[in-house]
C-alpha cells in the first residue's frame, strides 16, 4: 500500500483470440445458413415453386445428370419427379447409372 507499487488486474483478452472467435462464429453461421438455404431450395423444388435445374456434367470417368441420367435419354419436360443420377464407365464401354437423389414433384398449376 505505501510502497508505491499497485497491482493492476485486467480482463482484456488478446485481440488475436477475439478475431479467431469471430471467424469461428462467422464460419459456423455461414454453414448453418447455407444448409438452411439448400433445404428450402429442395422444398421449393418439390412444391414446384422453383423450376428444377437440368444438368449433365462429365468429370473423368464419372457422370452426373438430372433429371435424366444422360442427354442421350429423351426426358419429358413435365416429369412428376426429379432425380439426380451418377454414372460411371464400365469396362465393356457402357455407362452404368445409379440414382443418387429422388423426389416426387407436385403437379404444375
């Protein structure tokens, strides 16, 4: 008390730790919002509020396509379902497709 030295106690955290916490919280929030948006998009597609995307992608020996497995298949535009297909090359030169995702769609209004 009388010696001129006083202890100073602070609760200040280093700024680096606060930045790390902010980045973790921000990344977690972005992940949750992305998953929520994806879920809402699936519901909107199922309810026919959003037109389902049509695509065909070929990456190496793997193929992805929707709603038909391949552009070689002639799909009706007014399908009552939506499916995502995954294909892979077979040794005999054919392509084998497996269904990855499937949902029924409501009728168009």
